[in-house]
């Protein structure tokens, strides 16, 4: 793969945007920062967007992602079926073989009460190009647990659509509205859950036929401002919605509650890893979930799909023999080859994988099977040979993934005065029930697009041709 070159129409629109920013006398970066903070796009108390330029995508790029996600959805549905089929085999189960820990496997034993794989998900990807110059995503990981960024993107889109620089481009800018679609999908999951047992309790408002919603995470997390933005999307559907800390939940055997008010639907931002680390704190939510007294979206079962070992399974003959040729072709084209490093070779991995990876640091990235936020990731091309080989030798419960080039965005300093060099651009599509719903665009000072390490965000628009 090689860098994607934006289409002439996209380049022209961005140049037009830059010109409008330079001509605008609205107070400059300080005023822009205040608009971002006022919109609630904050990570802790810091603005999450520091670049006064949107990412514009052509219809061709959007269609490419939409088609690829449709194929990956089929592969992941089949992977889920295989993983669920032998969970009771413990350490010999397929889930254990791809690195899913015993606590996550235990959580996955509970049927969430509604069908489907992942209601809400987000792929981490780079937008690249194939040998013919056509747009081609490289999907690096799947966040099937609790994908962040939807509400931030929609709030930023509103900020940018009201920016004076957008006036001449307004007819061409199409926002995605992923938050609204996510809230509707969560409500649909609750309706399916409710239909499975009409005697399940439900909130008393709106005639008792619409759920009371709680957005749940640990207290004090820096993404709390996004939860407040998401709550507005649920309220726009006529639902009662609160943002609640897991520490404040109570379960009396019949109803999950917070501050005495019942909860019917939980939009879970709490990670499985957080639950495993603090089981006592999370016990009320878990007890209500296991007893089918509350609908949880995403379900805890999604922990099976969240680990990095899932992408190794996509390249494993065990899964691929169940997939049609067009899905296998999409995987080969868009998912860098991924294998598991353990004491014994993981699914689909050659016996000499560890030695091959030791010899070719420029070609590989080493990642822990569990974890998030870029912790523990080693980039072979970015460290010396001794460091790389020691990391590979000591790796147990890691994946290795073929390295793909990290694309940068050569922004004009007038649009990004705080950036000292072109940022790495990560384009991460949101999938709702497996279908494209929007994008998270992160700009990072290095190849790991993690907010805690300094990555920022800009809104994404489709540019009407």
C-alpha cells in the first residue's frame, strides 16, 4: 500500500477553507478553542480539537469503507459463532487460543437477550491507496466493546458547520450523525431484549413502554464530557437519560437503580477490563445483567471480539473455510496479516513466526493481546535491533501485525498553529450493526493515535461531488 492522494475536488475544497480561515477576523486560535470547549468537545478540561480544518472525504472513499465494512461484518459474525461454539472448553477453547482471558470468557457465557454481534463498534484504520491509486483502508484493530468518539465528532461537525470559513462550502458538506444512529440502535436492542420477555420491568415514564437510560463508566474518566453529549441524543428520542458512575449503581434483585431511579437500558462505556479490575464496584451492574434485569449495550459478550487476537483469526483457515471468496479477498486487501506469539503458535500462525519476526523488524508491529490506548505496542522500525529482538523473545500473549505506512496530513500552519510537524492521520470508521455510520479522525504526533498521548480530533464530512 502507498499514501492516499486526496482527489482534486477535496484538495480544492480544503484550499478554499484555508483561504476563508485566513480572511476571517474572528479572534483566531483562542476564539476557536473557546468554541470547541463550549461545544463540550473536551478530554478532561482540555479541548480535543486544536486544528481548524475538517477532514473531507470523497464519495469514492466513503463507498470504499462502506463496502469493506459490509464484508468484514460477515467475517466477524462468523468468527463470533465459532468463538461461542466451544466456550465451555476452557483453556482449549478457540477464545482462549486467540488470547481472550478467563474472566472475559466467563462474562461471555451470559446471553445479552438480543441478537447480533456488536451493536456499536469502531475500527482503527489508515486510509491508504492500492497500486492503482484507488483508496484502500488498512484496518488495524476493532473496538467492539465501547467505541469512543461518535458524540465528539457530531459536536465538532456542528462547530465547523457554523464556522465562518464554512459558508461557501455548506452545500457540499455532509455530516454523518453517528450519535443519533447509535442511540436509535441501542433503543432497538432494548426493544428486542424486552420482546424476549415481556414481563421484564420497565421504567414508568411514557406509559412504561420506553426505557430509562443510563450511560455508565467509572467516576472521573476524562471522556465524561462525551457521555453528556451522548445523553442528549437519547433525550432527543424522548428517553430519560443520565450519566452514572458504576460506583453509584444499586441492584435490589429486581431493578438496577441509581439515586433511587430505575434503569432499564445501560449504554456501557465501562470496559470489560475495568469490570475485571474492580468486580466489587461493578457487581450491581453485573448481577442485573446476568439475571436479565437490565439491557446492556454493548453486551459484555463483545469482549470476545475486542482482543487483538481477533484479527489473527481473520487470517486463520479455521475461519476462512466458512467465508465466501469476496469476503476473503477483502480481508487480504484491507487487514494486514496478523499472528499470535505464544508458547505454541496461535491459530493460523506458522511454526517459525517468532524467528521470522525477529529477523524483520522493519516489517512488523508487536502488540499485547489485551490492553488499549497503545500501551505495550512496539514498532519494529522505531527501535534498535537489540530492543526489538528482546521484545519478541519475551512476548507471550502478543500479536504481530504486518506494518503498513502511517499516513500524515500536511496541514498549513494557519490551520494548526500548535502542531510542530504534520500529524499522523488515523481514520476510524464507526459501524452500527456492522454498517458504516461515520468516522473518527484522530491526528497524532506519532504513529499511536491515542488521546492520552496527545492525539487530537477533527470532524469528518463527505464532500458532495
